[in-house]
């Protein structure tokens, strides 16, 4: 009986690890990657159309990939609404809004007839707020 209960506890632990803990760790890594990209490409999205075309394309692709990963990883976490509260993750609505804002940044790095500077800076601020990413300018 002791062996059976030990095996059961091991299997239960592995299920929790694989179904909940590992997806949350990957999700948090994506949040860190977003925080990194917002700093790394700040010179690109705050000056649309001024950087080399290859840099603009790279920044655009990175923001689009991060938006896609953020959206997809939310669905890997079972019962996201409950788990997010338990682990202090952003709400589903905030995630979807942040993913949309990342797409906006992705589209806003190129030269445009309209002034995108303020739109992009507000978008980056919105992403930080929605995802709970520290913004040193808010102090």
C-alpha cells in the first residue's frame, strides 16, 4: 500500500508540474522577453521610420512573435482565470489587450504619414501596465 500511495503522489506531482508549473514558467519567461524587447527596441518604436529598414523589420517581427506567444501560452495554462489569480498573473482581458498593443507596436515602427511617436509610446506604457511590467519612468 505504501508503494502504491508513493507512486500516486509521484504521478500527481508530475501532472501538476507538467500541466501547471512548467507552462507558468514559460509564460513568465515570455513576460520577461516582452519587458526586454520594450527596452531593446525603444529607440525604434519611439522614432518610427528613422532606423535602418532591417532594424525596423526585426523589431516589428519580434513584437509580433511576442504577441503571438503571449496569446498562445495563456491557453496552455489550464483554468487560466483561476490560476492567474493564484499565481499573480495578468488577467485574460489584460493579456488580450496587451497582445493587441504589441501588434500595434509591430505595425508602428515603420515610417508613416501620421505621427506615431506618441501612439507607440502610449502603447508601450499600456503594455507595461497591463502585464505588470515595471516602468522606471513611473517612479
